């Protein structure tokens, strides 16, 4: 496609537009007088990574591992419609939108509305001018140079100049993808996304246990966000597909396919999450200790812990007959493994019985998920020995871990420290200390963790989970 040079005066106006701000009513950019003389020199082309710039547009603080500035972004006070605070006020996307159109696009109304201009206007312009705007040359309140290094700012400038995708032609007024090929989109999804999101996009829940949201409905609700994240990734979580393909048509095809994915997970991990910590899943506040807790005096935990199914029945589902037969977790309560042959009605009755009545805090869907979970619990002694060693093949577990888990945990399992004190506790530490717990979290996910997929929703076998667990036990503990 032939490119046409823009007059210098128009470039200056576009830079001003990039940093212009307003409250509820957008204002026109101030007039800029054209230069009286032609510029005597041309700035050299910038060198950087526009793909990284797209990721920083999403969240440069997370992407660079920086703390949120102590104050809100200075321009934020010029609007009063978007009530978000802190980190959100510094994110490029919060002002300029996932569709890059600011007040003229999807953020033209609703809780995200600010009245700020978009960035589509600077597509194809000199990245040097955009860099100058990011350094506050046209508006000192838009100066990000005290917070980001030069290369990060260059990468964002290159993204805005070269990487912004105008979705006007392929996302219609109803948010539906136009001109996409479902078969091509399915192939792209399976090659790049299914490892974490599952073949039907339901392995990761972006919502909550009570109101799940999967890739399908997310693509229908905010297609611009899905396309941007697919192209440029999520800091420390999801790789950028732009490293694989830059073709616009590929993202149209991908979006068309993801919009066809289901809103309901047919093989739900909800029961396992509820068994782990239903209080966190549903956001409940419990009334003191669970009534049955007073019938034992060996486990001295209080409050939320007394309501967790796993605290009474164990991570291996065998209660006093299993790993919780001694130690600080011992209660003397039986496990749920022996109840797996009971009917759904019998299990529901047990979940609603006098001092074991959860029906006032969990709805029928959640109680039903717990019933299904109990009916399908595995005998973990097939995979984990009493000495905590795992009956699995680390060489088979390594590629599964690296493809699915390493994005968050790191290749050595040390990106997340689970210790809340002065020590360290990595996934390798936990796998050695309590392999039954880690088996459960691999299988069903982590309550409250948006980005952790459940292996059962990825189609993993129980043996594959054991293989990953065996590999985790080989990772460093310090």
C-alpha cells in the first residue's frame, strides 16, 4: 500500500491530540502554527520492539515489574466519570481504550468513559514525535519518562506508530467479528491458545466461582481486549501471538472462532475448587467455627479453615485414614473417598444435614458441583506413596509444565513465592512437602487465581498430573 507523507503541521497536531485530555466533554486540540522554515534535520528512525510496546500499553507497571506510582496520573483529575484509582489511572488502555479510539470508541460511555482522545490518529506517523509526547513535550502531565526507561518509551512509541490495529472493518456495532474463517481460527486457537485455555476455551475462568466467564463470552463482551491480548500477550502470564503471526486476517479468524466457544464448562473444576476453599470461591463470610469443629480438640485452627472441606477430609480425601492421620491437621473426621459410591441424593442430604448444613451458604449449582466432585475423587495412593514420593515420570511432566505452568511459575518454579513471611516457598517446595495438595491444585486450579487453568479441563489424564507433580519435585526449593 502506498504511504503518503503528512505535513509537519499535521504531525504536530496529531501529537497534541495524543496527549489532549478532557473531562466529560471532549475538547478540540489547540491550534498549532505551521513552522516558518523547513526542518533542517530529520531524526533517525527509532529501534525497538513494538510487540513489547503493545504489552506495555496494556500494563507497563506489571510488564516492567515496577511499583505503581504513589500518586494518580496527573491528567486523571481532569475527568470525573471514571472512578478507578491507583494503577488503573496510569495504564494507557484505561484512557485510550482497547480499540484505541478513546471517547470515540467502546469507552465512549460506561464506567470506563473519561473523555480522553484515542491513539488511532498517530498510526503511521513518526515514532519520534510520539516518543516526545510520551516524555511530556506537548503536555508535561503526560510525561512518563520519570517512570519508564528510554527503551520502554521507544517500544510504546513504535507500537503506536506501527502496531495499532484499526478494528473498525472487522468488528461490527454488535461486537461481532466480520469476515473471519472459523476453520482457520480453530487451527490458530489450537496451536497457540488451547494448551492453557482448553480446547473449548473453558479451562481458565476469568470470572468467579459463582459467575464464571470463559474465552467465548469474553470475546463477545470485549472483542477488542481479546484481540489486543492475543496479539501482545499478558505480562508474566501469556505470550504474544504477534511473535508467531502479524497478519490481521489471522486475528479476525481467531476472534470469529473464540466468539463461537461455549459459555458453560461441561467438565467443571468448580467442585474441586469448592472442596479446597469454598469460602474464597464464593466470597462468603463465615459465622465463627464450623459446628462440628467443637467435637474434636486436636486441630487448633479457627475461623475459615474450620469450614474448608479439605481441612476435615484431607487433600488425599481419606481423612483420619490418610495423610491427616496425625500432625496438626488431625481431626479424627472420616474422608470422602469412601462416599464416592453414594447417590447424588444421598450426598446432597449429607451436605444439608444438621451440623453439616452448607445449603445456606452454597446454592444448588455449587452443592451439585461438590456432589460430582466427591463421586469422581481418585485414590491418590496410585500416584503418591506414603513417603510423599510420586509415581510419575518427570520427563513426561516437564513439557506439560513448561507449556502450561512455566509462564506464571517460571521454568525453575521460582517466580511465585508462596511464603508470607521471611522465608521462601516455591512450587518445588510445596510439591515435596504436600504432594496431595499440589495434585489437587494441578487438577482443579487455585481458588481465587484467575489465570491458573485446571488440568481436568485441559483434558489431562490423572497420570499426566502425576507426571507433572513428579517433575515439580525435581525443581529447586531455594
